[in-house]
C-alpha cells in the first residue's frame, strides 16, 4: 500500500505548522557534494545542515 493523497496532505499541513522553512542557495554541483557527504555519515542533508548550524551556534556560546 502506498502513500495516499490524504496522508500527503496531512504531512504537508503538519510540516507547515511545526517547521519554518529556509531556502538555501549553493553553487551548482555543491548540493550533490553535500548530499553525498551527509549520506556517507549516515545522515540526511537536512539533518547534516541542522547539526552544523547547531554546532556553530553552540561554539559561539
């Protein structure tokens, strides 16, 4: 059984309510490099970027 349209809509509504979105621009080709690096470390691109931000902010404290 696949992911239904109702499930997609429910997920979309939840994400809109629970998360802020940041658009990030990188040079052509860099997105794939970041994705491959994150995957090699067992993380999604999103998780990798969020952890990098958290680490930089923690170091600033």
